[in-house]
C-alpha cells in the first residue's frame, strides 16, 4: 500500500495502527456516561404504559388510582396531553417515522404508548403505570404475514427502488437448462441494543437539552425542534456514548417526545428509560419477509436469471419496507436480474433500518438459493459463484471501484479447508458422532457516503482540536476518526483533542449504512488538509523558513513537522512556523460527501466470503456453529483491531439471524409473546467459538478520499446463508425459514 | 421515617436510608447513590448488565432488593481499580477489545472477576464461555471477552504465585 494518499498525509502514522479504544478506560471503569446515567437535581421519572392489544382503542384508564399513588405527580392521557407543535404523523427529516404521542385513543400495535405516568421516583412511576389498568375495545388483530393482501408500491427502505429489472427475465427463465423456484421466510427481529432507549430531557425557556443516544445528532435536533416548535439550534443533544444502536437510535420516537413533553409541562428535568419489553414496538425492528427466488442456469452453471420477489411486513400507518430483494442486484453476473417488492400492512410497530437492512435478509435467501442450484447442477457451491463472478456490475455494466472478492474466496477457502469438502450432504461425522456440515456464502454491502462537516484548529504548541458531531455506538468512532484526524494534521494521536458526540459541532452526519468512518472521516481529513495547506502557505512565504519558496513542490505533514515533498532534508516544526507568524492558531474546515458523477462512474461495494461449519446432534438435532471463517475486502482499514471486532460482531449477528432471533406474535391477541431477553434469543458467549476473520488487502482510489468502504454491516451478509447451507450439508435437509429451529430438522 | 441499612460499598461503610422498600440494589446504586457505572439492560435478570459482587459473589443487582442487604459488602465497577491501577480483568478487556459500545462491559467485567474467584473455569476457553454466558453482549464482543478472561486469569495466577514466593 502506498504510504501517501494526499500529498500531505502519510498513512500509517496513526491510521492502519491497531490502537486500543480511546474510550476504553472510561468503559472498563464505569465512568463512560450513557444517557440514563445522568440524574440532574429535581428530576422526575416518566414511564409509559404500553398497549396490551394490537388493534382497537383505549376505552378506560384508572387515572385516579394512578394519580393517588404516593409520588406520582402527573398522568398523561390523550384527554389531557398538552399540544405538540408538530404533528406526529409528519416527516420533518429524512429519518422520520410516524409515531404515537397520545394524539388519540386508537391502538395500532401492541406495545404502543397509551399513557404516561410521571413521578418523583422510578418505583412510584412504575406502580402508577400499573394502576392505570387500561380497558380496551378490541378489533381482530392482523399480525400474520398472510393476514393482509400484499400491495405494490414505489420505494423500499429509504427511497430505494421497489422494482428493478435488468435484461429480460422471461427470456432468462425460458433459456434455463436448470431452474429452481424456492420460497424462504425470515422472522421479525428487534434491535435490542443492550442500552434500551433512554432520555433525560431538560427545558430552560425554549431551549431543550437532551441526554440521549443518537446515531444522527443533527437530524435528531431538527426532528425534535419540529415537534416542539423551536429552532433546531435551540436543541442540544449530548450523545457521548451509545450503548449500541444498530439502526434503531437514528430516529425521534414517540416515547422520547412524550418524555420531552413531560419535562416541558412540569418544568423539571425528566428521565425516561424504556424497559426491555418496551423495546418491542415503538422503536423499530427488522420486518418479517417472505422471499421467492427463481434462478435459472445453463448446463455449465452460468446464471441466465436471478428473479427475486420480496414480500415484507410493514405497519398500517407507515411505509418502511425491508428492501430484501435488492440484495440480488449487483453481485452475480446473471443474464437477467429482477428484484420486486410488495408490502403487507399489519398491526405491528413500523419496521425500520436494522443492521444491513435488506442486505441481511436478502442475501440470506440468495445464498441459500444458489446452494440449492449448485446441488442441482452438481457443482461445488464456490465453483458456481466463481462461474458467475461479476467483473463489472451486472445490469449496469459499470466497473467496480475495486473488488477483491476473488481473493476473499481464495483466502477464506484456504483458511477453512473448503477444498476437502465432500459434495454430497450427510457425509461427515466428528469423533463424537455429530453430523458435520460445511457451507459458504458471499458477503456484500454497498459503500454509501452521507454528508459531514468538520473543523480543525492547530494551536501554537503543535496540538490540535478537531470537531465534528460524529457518534460512537461501539464501532469505534472515538478512535478511528481521531486516527484519521491526527494523520490529516500530521500529528501523533495524543496531540489531538477529538470533540464529537454532541450537537453544537459541525454536522458529523449519520452513524449508519457502514458509511460513518468514510463520511465523517472524510470531513476530518479535509479539515486537517485545510490547516496544513494554510500552514504551508505561511512557511513558503516566509524567507526565514527552510521551506521558503517550496510551495509549488507541496509539503508532507508528519509528527508535527512540514517536509518538502520529495526533499525530506528541508523541514520545519509547526511550532517554529507558528511562532514566527505571531503564534496564532490556524483554523481549517472541511466537508465530505460523494459527488453524483462519481457515483455514476463506478459500482462501489465491499465484498467477502464466509465459510461455516456446523455440528448437529443426530438425535436431538441441536445445532452449533463450530467454525466460521470470514474473508472481507473493504478498502482501507483504519484500525485493524476495531475493524476485526466489527466483522466478528456482524458474523455473530449472522449466527443470530440463522439460528436464534425471532419475535413471535400471538396472532390471536396480536402481542409478541417473547418480548424480553429470556424469550427473544440472541447469542451468548457459549454460542460463539471458532471465529476467524481475514481482512483482504484492497486499495480503492474511487470510493472516497480515504479509500474506506466500511465494515459495520457486511459481516451479517454471507454468514446467514453459509450457516443454512452448512446445515443442509450436515443433514441433507433444506430448511427454508430463518431462524432454523430444532423442530425444523426433526420434522422435515 | 425511612428504614436504614448499612452497606460497605467499594470499601466504604455507609448507612443508607431506604426511601422505598421496592428499591432494588441496581436502582439504589444508579438513582440514589450516584454510582451509575452498573447498567440496567433488562431489569429482570436476563442479561447480566447489572452484575455486581455481593460479599464476593456475582449477582444480578436488578433482582436483589436493597432491603435484604443489611451488612453486605458490595463491589461495583467503580470500585474495582486500585486508584490508577486497573484490575487485571479491566486491563485485559482493553487490550483484547473485549467490548464495543461498552454498555454491558461493567457487568461482563464484574462477572469475570466473580468467575475467576470461583475458580471453576481456569483458563479453559470452553468453561469461560459457559461461565460468562449469563452476560449478553449485543455487539457480540465474545471473542475478545473470552480471550480477555483467559489472559486475566493467567496474569492473576502468576501474580499470586509471585506474591507467595
């Protein structure tokens, strides 16, 4: 890898180093302050009452009993709730969902807030909420994906096309020598970050201060400002640490608005922390899908068509649809590609983006369907993928900005030992008699960029402060972004004061879409570059500087010195340059986004290959993932230690998708029966062993200034299919729904 | 008049007035004693985020009524380091990137300290994984957690031997 990218930046001084987390000390000593850790003086506690029914209306609440409970100060219902200035059904920002804030007595899903109790203590608020004892008029709930007719629509996810066709799918079907037509289902999943949604809201006049976890600080300010009728700059959001986000903490939600309203009404700070059970409803989830995949191939295994139809559940009052079928675009060189989506409106909370929205559910099914096709063709699953390797983006013919997928396949397969895999299922047993199966899948994730801005100020003593409202939800922004900022300024990491995680800073954009490091990092990189450019101009114009007159050659910034590019014998310390110029600070700013024309010229994706081994008890059908090897090419890796953790985390989310996670509705009553961490299974430590991550070297001169593709979500893709395929390989049984359960193997 | 209990919290003996008999140890620490390092993840003993040591044993503080703890010795994440010197488990968590968001981390670390003192897992990764499975990490930093607990266990055994020698 070249050690210079922009003339003044020498990568490797800080970026590329596996430094430990800069917030590590705070997190292991309990001093990292999460939202609900704040307890300002004179604070009240708010607890909302969740609807126990999924459809109908609230006909009675025992507000007298609740209000009479010692410590309870206020009970809010639709009858007495003070007005909001913005309608909860409006969408003031890109990340807005319609929500319930006691605007009427209707119930649209189980778990919806139907009242709010405010009290001097949490215990009193909880008891007050219990005493409300709601009465309902119930209508028959529709929570099964077959309970309503699928309908066509225009946009899936956040404005993604609902229908995409390249080539002639009908001709692709007609010309296929071998075809499969399979339908899979994926379960509703709930983010369940370990930190439940929480807010401490405080009003001072018409200024609002919110301690709350937010993946999108600027947009949160704008959203809350809208609902409360104040300018966005009157909203302060402090979000230094998020206890996980996974997509659920980017959006203003109803419970937050109610807590803020309670603070305004009472004139006192109000804390609200959702219970774990309350996380299943008003704060988003990954929508259930049913996906039909029809694949055609010629005799040699070349795909003539990938025809992917998705049906996804959404709510009755909003329109987010899991864009699962789009996962079939852009990855395999099929003669024709078609992705279509339809939605089903159910009495559920509105789904939203959850780690790899669309890609996780879609690639799970695509990778299993390919495995079924490989079986039919008598091909090794990896061979089938290589036969259909896309050298340019299928459909559009655009070149990839970079694509080291072939290397991912090769390195992953070698590390795993894939070549010794018997083709037929049910051939392998371990020394304990367990069935052993091996499966693989291709990992794939786009490289979006959003908008971000940053400031950098170099001080006379050769330290710097950099600012952007970036957020760390565990992905490591406090560390990786600071590494980028330090490199952009040519300073060691410990000389840079990195300010982020709150409003009032330049807009750091959104922590999501695996694009935060590239976007906020790009802005920091530009801001540092602006400072160094100014510093170079000062030095080049100063007859007393060894750099005098060298402006045309350009400078390299490193360890607090400017060097003449190509002539390292000429250099000068920042402190000397600044001292002679009067010791003033130098302030720079920068921004980052992707120009539309750049996006038009190249297809930009991260890629990977995941290989899984499962072991299955032949009598009990208990399944365990015993080995998981992921090889990923994701452009420049800023911090290998943190990137590996992200990829491990994504792969474990893949295990979770394949074998654990499922919210189960009681379709008769409409509520989720396993709405807690005992019933809603996610992997624990004992579920995870034998993980191995390879990051494959990849340079990308087009994707963004830093060559970063992002690693936050790709780990899930590929992994789910690899595990499903390994289970088939162990048992010979195809289970076409996720999560795969013991009873699926016992009965199929 | 509210009843009072005596607790030793992170080495400090305190008389704690209980304003409400319903208060759990978790909410006592977080909401009343300004010790919010211990985290609430589920409030019903399903996730382990609230793990603290009570008389040296790891417990879910969300399932423990404060009123039952008169005379108990409590250690929370805030009391684990010796001044500037991190506990070996804390140091190993940083070194092995055994966390991402950090929210479950206080519970993971207290649980690891408890597990190591129980002495049943040693540095066997399989037993560590089992012994740490009461602590959910949604970021799924399990790979690093297991290695960190192994490493800390070895370091603590080594230190004990050196102290004994």
